C-alpha cells in the first residue's frame, strides 16, 4: 500500500497521484514520507519529461497528521525530526531535479498540502472550493515541511508575515496576485490539460527548470536581514508580536526566528533550522493544548457532538432555516440579522416602529457598503443580502418564520410581551429563541404557549465578528428544538456550544467572575494598571476593568439587583461580592462606563481630547488605590485564571455544562480565556489537579469563599482523573 501512486502517461509525464489508503484525506505522515521517498527513488532511475502532483481525494492535501504530532513527546522527538528532514529532502530533490513539476490543486491545500504545492514549479488551482494557506500557527505550531522557508523566499519577510504569523488563508485569485498560483481553471479536465501543456512548453532542452530562489543571483523581495531596508524593520517585529501574544504563544516568535535565520544561510541549512523549531513546538504544552481544543474538540462540535440524533428511534434530520424573525433591531438584533442574511436566510427585523427597524437594517448596509468599496463583495451579492432583510413594525410579517429570536432589553416583562405577540403569528413547528445573556430560559419560557419549542441562543457582541453561540436548553426544550437551533447556528457559520439552564448559563456566569474579581482587586487597593496588566500578561484580550466599562456598570448593577430579587423569590440566599461596593461608588460618581463617557477609563470627546486613546481614570488613585499596597503579579494573574476555572467546575457539577469540549471552546471563543491554555478545563489539566487544588486552597484562605474548591474537583483528583469527554 502506498500514499503516492506512480504512473506515466503517453507524453512521458510522471503523475504522482496522492491517495492515502483507507482515508478521506491525504496526510503528511510517516506513510506519505515513505511513499514519496520511494517515488523519488523511482524518478532517479526513470526517463521522463516532467512531473504532475494530483490528488484522488476531494481535497488536494489536508496537511500533517495531527494524531502523530499530538502523541510526540520529547522522548521520541528525534524520530519526528528525522522523518521531517527525510520528507524535506525528497521534496527538495523533486524541485531540483531539473525537470518541470506541476501541482494540480483540486481542493483545499492547507498546511502540508500547500507546502507540497510550493515544491512544484507551476501551480494550477480550481476556481471553486479551493482554499490555500499555512494555518499551523493557530494550533501552536509552525509549518514544518518547508513552508516558512519557501514562503519567505518567494514573498519576502514582510509580505509573508500575515500568512505565516497569523495563518491567513487565501483563495486562488489572491494566490495569482501574489505570484504563488500560476493558473486558475474551472474543471479537473482543464487542470490536467493545462498541466500537460505547461510541461510540454517547458522542455528540458530549454534549460533546467528551477525554483526562483535556486536561480543564481535571485533577490528575495524586500531584501535580506543584513540589508538596510529590512534591518530597520526587524527590531520592531518581535515587539509587535509580543504586543499581541503577551509572550504566551511561542509559535509566532519561532516562525519569525525561522524566517530571519533562514534567509542568512543556504536553503538546505534553512530547512534544518525550520525542522528544529518545528519539533520544539510540537513537544510544547501550548501546542498540545491548542491541538486538543482547536482540532479534536472543535471538530467534534462541528460534527454535531451535542446535537440530538434521534427521538424515539426516529432520526432527526438536519434542517435549513429559510426565514428567521428577529425581535429588536438594536445592536444585537441588527448583528443577528446581518449574520443570517449573509448566509442567504430571509430576515424579518421587527421593532416597535418602522424607523427603529430601518435603523437596525442600516447596520447591515454600513457593513455591506464597506465590503463593496473594499472589493470584498460584489454589488449583486450586496443587493441580495440587503434585499433579504425586511424591516417592519408589524408582527404579522413573522408568519412563515422557521425561527424567531428575541433580542430585546434584559427585562422579563418585555420579553414575555414580545414572545406572546410573535407566537400569535407562528406555525406550530416554529422555534422561539431568546438572546438573553443572564435570565434563565425556563422562566422566560413560561410566557410561551409552547415551552418545548422555546430555547436560548446567546450571541456575543459584535455578532458579525464573534464566532460563538451558546445554546441554552430550558427544562421543557425538546430535542427537535435543540437540533434546529444547532443547525441554524452552523448554517450562519458560527460554532455552537450546548448548555443547560441556569442564571447566566455558562459563559456569562463565568465571565462575570473575571470582571468581578478585577473590580474586587481595585477595592482592595491594588493599582488599576497592575490589575489590567495582570490580565494582559495572562493572555486575556482585555482587562476586567476595561471590559466592565464596555458592558456598563449600570447593566452590572441591574443584573445584580434582578439576581437578588429572583433569589429572594426562590427562597435562596444572595451572596454578597466585594466588587459591589466599588460598583456602587463608581455609579455614585456618575462613571457608568464607556457609553456614559466615563468609567474606570476616561474617553475621548469627554475627559480626553478628540482622537485620544482611552486611559485609566486618574481619579482611581485617590478613590480606591493604596500607594503602599504590595503587588504580587503572580497572585493577581492566578486570581483571574483560577476564579473562572473554579466556577466552570461548578457548572459541570451542576450539570449546566455536560461536556469538556463545550467548556474549553466556549471559554476561549466566548469569554476570551487565554488561547495558550486550550480552554478553562484544559488549564486545570495541564496545571495538574492536585497542584491546582493546592493553589486554589491558598486563594480560598486568603481571598474568600468564592475560591472554595468544588467537591467534583477533589473527587477527580483522588481518583487521578483528568477532564475529558468519554
């Protein structure tokens, strides 16, 4: 069995056909390495006029075998290093053997697939269903099959940065513009014909076919690191990376190192440098975390792990939402409308009057007009998207909607009113969803005549940019309703996680602990800058004080008061949080947050000059901070990391969360838990349960009951368990 089939056609052209046995995709693994080396050995002995790489799969090549990489540890790293170098030598021999080599890219060529394509002299891509790029950095890795070296030499350091440091993917048209794709065709037949024609047009008699960087005198675009233009820029690049990663993600820094070091030596030495950095990253805990979460767990979610498959032995078929109604045309409703219409769904955008509804539609108009101006969207597609959104004040327009989503203010009475108004016009099978971020779904469903058709769809702001939707099941939510909600979320290109009902559900509940802990630190006298920096240095995208300003302290206060009333009504005791006195003080000072123009931060056009960046309010020093307060940065960082982790375990304990994957993905995509951790529960795993418990107990003894270790965690530690889905 071989992953590379060797065939020669009537034109004396060798076809290396990529076809991994018993697999849906071609992978760059030991089997492929052995197969390619065998093909190269055969080429050495053969007389041929050129080589064509093509695939028997629906994609060209899927990249490296992540199972193998995930299993690699420092103890067996040498074997991986040897395999990678052998593979590179084979690819290098193919591109230097003097005869023309063509890559026929019939589908996705990502990671190792794009690296293989880069080793060809001429690259032809299909016009549809092709995506190209090197996304390894998103998994904590770098391209280890020559991708860093070839991309840097072909594009230059600066031009290659977005594709290597950010993992930016691109379509064939962009590849053509960059000079990385040579031709685009509409059919497999045309692709093969074009490949054969190019080889015939470039016979060996015209001289050896070479890669640009192998031609004597070749100059790398933008220059070498030793040349002034690039030398001036290079000291800035690491600082820019650090500003984004806060030093928590080693992959971008390693990639930059390979880019720069690789240009100062010959290409074969550069390839070995790349291999060393690659293997080091593969063995790192950060890469293990990211592969586990963003590959294995995310793919499980995409495959519908939490979607009900059947009811009473009958399969629940996947459904498409053709028409969605949205109640409330504010920021959230407008964002949901755009995200739905962008995927071809007809939208009824309802508000109390037509002017408010049209204002909501204007949100989509602004996005669309920008995209047209930037040539990212055609005028025809822009018109189709906008025509799909019907602004209205008439509830009767909701008829024939498969799904209605309310996105009105967090007021139980208002939500009940719009629920009943909409249901009067809906079919018996229509699903009703609430976009509430805190109010329990079971309670909201009491306003519905069909609580089995009632569910929570918690979007994140801004909706058009945030990738996650939290699906919340009430006590009476049916499996069919959950299935449709899951299908809709995937239909609009977002990632669903599924949780059970509780106050704040999972994401809002856990995120609230982050914001409150930061505010509590301020109340204890810690400097605001230390608190915010502790968050940044931990890998959080925004500090707890800054995010509270975005949410608004008014809303924080409103949620707190509503929670207290609800708990009293349920006969439960409200737990006071030390952040509350700080919130009360800030509101008394008329500093309610960003929208109010003043909060923990000062803002332009209010307290700062127009165009100024926000900055921490100087009054915090006199109001809260203690100049002589000793600061242990590690403790501040751990408080922010651990408080969320503890609350997440409580969510598991209470069956709000039912899977580890939803916890990890939700924590990163929804509430900004540091990427390097692989998610909240993976953070506990990598820390070690016993070590985590020991630190949590210190925090509990020092800062209060909120850090108390959940029993579930203690029991798991006793049994030497880790967080994983069965």
